[in-house]
């Protein structure tokens, strides 16, 4: 677990700016479009305060979910968010380690979390996600990806209004193409980048139905 995220000040800083990322809500809206109307179980990896899972449950009220994170302050915030909501388990887990046994899921989602893992662990995790998806299940990773050129990365920083020193040191961003190739190699179907704005991209794939 990257230590940064265990610090309450870092978690609070992120939560205070989470709404300020330009176009974020567009990406989240495209995630919601991918979630089947009859979805049952949803797993949110690196859930933070449960933002994405809560959005999904607001439009799929019949669903239940697991909100997983490795940061104590984030887990506390997620428990607070879901305190009065049945059907959500908040689970502590460090994603640098293999996924724990949580059963199977109709959808696995993640937003702006997996890019904190080293690249080889990202790939392993994508394979573990495939294994826990039900046939017909969907994986949606709304992710911070790398820019193809330093110039475009500088434009991203300008769009966010931050300089080099203010970049999150826990970022391990990777390009879209490599990650889509991995998903295809693992066996996901209909793999594509379903939405993108600068360094924010929605990478999705399905597990074929039985
Ligand atoms: C940028 S925040 C995103 C939170 C939330 N998904 C959202 O969209 O608002 C990144 C999240 O990934 C979690 N995270 C980072 N590294 C992790 C790890 N190794 N294991 C579990 N969670 C991790 C952090 O604790 C944090 O909640």
C-alpha cells in the first residue's frame, strides 16, 4: 500500500478536490451506461469514500456491492457514506496483494485507483478481475492514464491548474494502448476505451456470457 493514502491529510486533500476534475462527471456517466439494468453484485476497487459505487447504486437500486480500499481514512469515509445503506460491505485490502475471496460479481468498477499500482501488478489485477467476473460481467476502469507526449502531459497539468511539484507522487500512470492490449490478451471481449478526456480514460471489457 502506498503510504501516502494512509495519511488522513492526503485522503482529505483528495476528497476535497475530487469534484474539481474537469469532465469527470462525463466519464462517470459513461460508466453508468455500461452497468446492466439487472446487475446484482458490484465490486469497486480503490473505492475511496465510495463515490463510484454510490453513483451506481443510485441508478441500480436493486444491486448490492463491495467497496474495497487499503487506506484507513478512506475506509472510514466509505463506512460513513454507506452507514445507513444495506447491501454494501466495506472491505480493507491492499491491492498490491492478490484479491481476497469475495465471491463473484456482475460488474467490477474502479475510478482513479489502479494507476497507483506498479505496471506488472496492474496486469495481474486485470486477470484476477476477469476471474471473479460472472459470464456476461463487465469491467469498467475509469482511470488516470499517461499522455502520449510530454507536451500533452504539460497541457493536462495546465488544465488541472497544477505544476510538476503538485503532481501526486503515488501516480504510476500507463498508456491506454498497453492496458487495452492486456485486457484482450487476458480474454476480455469488446475491449475499448469507451470515453477519454486528456489523461482521464474509461477502459472497459466484458467477460463473454456462457
Ligand atoms: C484517487 S483516489 C480515488 C478514490 C475513488 N475511487 C474515487 O474515484 O474518488 C485513489 C484510491 O485508491 C486507493 N489505493 C491506492 N493504492 C491502493 C492499494 N495498494 N490498495 C488499495 N487501495 C489503494 C486509495 O486509498 C484511494 O482511495
